[in-house]
C-alpha cells in the first residue's frame, strides 16, 4: 500500500486531480486553511472556499493541462517544474511554472507559484 502521507504522493495526487478537473478530489488534498501564493509572498487564496473559486475558474479552460517536467523533494517540500497548457484571454498557449508545495501530514498546507512568460500558439 502506498503511504498517503509521503509528500511526493500527496503532490502527485494533486496534479492528477488538477488534470482530471476533479474539483472535490483536488480540494480534499489541500488543508482547510491552505494558502496559495505567487512567490514569494503575494497571497492568492486562503482556505477551501477561495481555492474552490480559483480552481472553478481555471477548470473552465478547455485545454487546461499541467505536464510535469521534473520534481525535487526535500523533507516535506516538493518542487515541481511544469509546462502548463492554458487558454489565455489572447488565445491558446502555454507557460512554464515552478510550483512549491509544503506538505503537512497528507495535505498541502501552502503552495507557491513562479510563472514564466506566456507563449501563445
């Protein structure tokens, strides 16, 4: 049986739920008072209701997909480098993103994003 408290497994479950657009599964992976930041300290969302609002809006994009390019883990911190396919106001495209997750127990307590430039198709 897989260890559901392993930070790598927790973050992979988050990525899978995101790509499957499974809102309830995704929210269950974040702590009730989880915080999401634009690195280093701009608060984007705090708590399940705010996270729900962000993800519902994002899941409206027809081509949304996060492709994991690499992952590093140190203790309870997981750092993913991803290629994100999105629908921007200007049209379809992608961007590269670094996501940093702080895992506590079997849930994500904090997440930070560092986004690269948009690349339009």
